[in-house]
C-alpha cells in the first residue's frame, strides 16, 4: 500500500466540491428551492469523526514510534499485526471518504450562499457546514492515524546490504 498524499485528498475535495456546487445550482435553477440536506448527515459525520479520534487516541500508545531524539519506542502492549493492518486500512479509507464527502458538502455550502436570506437556505447552510466540518475532521484524523500506523525505519537497515548475492 502506498501512503495517502495530501495532494490527492485536495484534488478529491476540489472535484467533489465542484460537483456539489453544480448540483446545488442545477436544483436551485430548476426548482427555485434550496437543496435539502438532512440533519442526519452532519450528525453521522461528526459521530464518525469522534469515534475515529477516540480509536486513534487509544491506538497511539500501542504503536511503535520514534521519540524526539530518534530512538525507537516499542510499546509494552503492542497491537496485533492484523489489527494494525486493519487500522491502517481504516485510516486510509477515512481520509479518502472524509475528503470526498467533505468536498461534496463544501460545494453545496458554497452553492447555497445566495439562498441565505431564506429560512431553508440558512438551515441548509448550517447543516452543510456541520457536515463539512465533520468530514474534514474525519479526513484529518484519518491522515494522522495513517501516519502513526507506518512502521518506523531502523537506521541500521540502511547500513546493511540486503541484496541477494549470486
């Protein structure tokens, strides 16, 4: 697995934000109404972000890492390898899904700014803003967890020649 790049996540946000904005514009033009965004979307995204943050804080002491001096800190009760791999996969999925969903709701938020004078427009702005916030937190925490799940490199590995010799 290759690590997730921030550039890719920003590209996902940009593409889905444009899609959300276009969706909001088309619906407003065709129907003259604000795009309805359910409260459940923002509540769910905020709940997922909090759950992922709790899992990240619980996993942090159980993953090997380097301290400020560069020494490797091995945990006394490490995560089992399969659970660590599943956590890394969860982190990758959370960062990517958070970017896609956050971009979509960001586009809806931007598209509904002209409708802010109506009660439905203000409601849509609030809910889309909370959903964008929840998805953004989920993406950031997912990236943080993914970085923590990377195995620290041993500096002695660079000194050794690991190639096979005929």
